[in-house]
């Protein structure tokens, strides 16, 4: 029996069969590589989307999710982006995921606790800096108190900001992800929250991969 992640993926594929890929590609700024065939990038991975499946095709940075379910989840959220009817441009006004939830999602409890995955991987800023450069993020500046702000194009019309809060002897480092306020026009809250989890776990996987490669280089010297 298929689990929930697989069932959601199957449902997304079913919905994609009725979409006009040419129109969607133009409106959502997606790469149309053939009739009814799109390419979408996610954290240095290129996925090919057709009306029959969504498959990983290329990896500029080789990394992997912990579980198979996460692979299905990212395919589903990419499919949901293609299914969006939104026709807006980013407004460059950013907010937390909880802003879209009308009180259902608590950033303090669920947002930061999930981000503990990132805190474990990016215990110091130099580690995050390497991942940010690897993913072609744009550094926007440093605020007082060790806050480093990066901007990243998660999807063609979905910029995010990632703020790294440098820790000290009392508090560990933390990362906060902010979304352009138009994000909720591309996704309903539930798939947007799923995208949020995929982003967190993907960033953690990228960081772990780079750190392992760096350790191997040092050992090889």
C-alpha cells in the first residue's frame, strides 16, 4: 500500500495532465524544454516535470534526503508550483511561514524546533557561508548582533531570505527562513509548509555533504 507522500504525488501527477505547460512556463518563468516537458531547479538539482512523472535529472551539487518520503514530497511541491494559477511578481516584502497560517502554525514552537536540524549542521557561520555560496545565494548584508542576511531564488517567482543568527556562549546559532508575501498566492498553506520542510531538510543535506567533502580533502592532504 502506498503511503501518504506517494499518494499525494500520484494526485499531483493526475492534476498535471490537464495543465497547459506552455502557458504555465511563460507565466511562472519555467524552462520549457519540449512540449509538455518542464525543467525546475531546487537546491542545485534539476527536476524534469511531464504529465506522467516528475524525476530528478541533474545534480550540480550531489546531496540526498534522509528518506524516500522526502523525495516524493519535493516532487509534489514542485508539481504544485506548476499547478499554480498565480500571475504575480514578487513584492520583496518578506515574512515568516506563520504569517500565512492565521495562528495555526506557531513559529516559536514549530518553526524554530524544525530549524534545529539546520542549527546542528550550521553550528558556525563559516559552514553556512560555504553552502550559501555553493547554492548561489546573494549576500545582502550583516546587521548588528551577528545577523547575516542572504537572498535565494527558491523557485522562479519565489524568493526567500535566510537570516543566520550567530550564537554565543548562552544561545546556539539559528537560521530563520522568510518568504515573499506573494508565496501564498502560488501555494495553499499546506503545500507551502511542505515546501518549507523540504527546504530545511535540503539545506541540511547540502551542508552535511559539503562538510564531509571538506573533511575528506583535509584528510587527503
